[in-house]
């Protein structure tokens, strides 16, 4: 087999090191680099400007849930007499 030499003229500046770039797939099968991806429904996404706001709201909800005791212990009496 004959070896084919390709002389490509590279016009890219030397300061652009493309080897350090991460490649991301497009579409629903794409993976996140170093994090969990959560899909928000459109009505929920309208409320939050960015992921920081979503995380802040979720942490607040978690704190509220931990602070409040469940109401399962309270017995509700129903007097039908």
C-alpha cells in the first residue's frame, strides 16, 4: 500500500490549543462533564434564572423539611356521637 502524505496548511494560531477542549455530544444522549444533569419542565425553568437559583431553592426546601416534624404522630379524633 502506498503511503499518502497530506500537506495541510494550518492557519490556526499556536496559542489555540484545541487538545484541551472537551467535546460534548448534542441531543438527549449527551453526558455532563462532572455533574448530574436534571431536566426542568418549561414552567419550572421560567422561575429560575440559572442552576445556582435552583440549588438555592432546593437547599431551602430540604432545610424546611428537616426542621418540620411529620404530622403522623398526631391522632385526629373523630367523635361521631
